[in-house]
């Protein structure tokens, strides 16, 4: 049996034998991760480079200048 199949079967068996409160806890965790990484990114973290610079060259110059700038 391949290592990937062993890992898959390990997790499959663990989730099928999990009590109902454990499945509900995993559902809450998945919903929280979705909110953190998808919803918050869309509404609170706009793409700064896309909104302020029109071309890829302008964006790369901005990043390069900020990475190599010695003065804080």
C-alpha cells in the first residue's frame, strides 16, 4: 500500500468514527477559516498594487523600491 493511501485511510477512518460533537467542531473550524481567508480578504484587504498602479512594470518598481529602501 502506498504512503498516500495509508494517510488517506487513516483520516477517513478517523472522521467516520468521530462523534457528532467532533464533526460539528470541524464544521465550525472550516467555517471560521473560510470567513478569515475569503470574506475578510475581499472586504478588508484590497489589492493595493492593482488599485494604485496601472502596469506590471509600475507595480514591480514600487515593490523593488520599497524592498531596497534603506531609510525607514
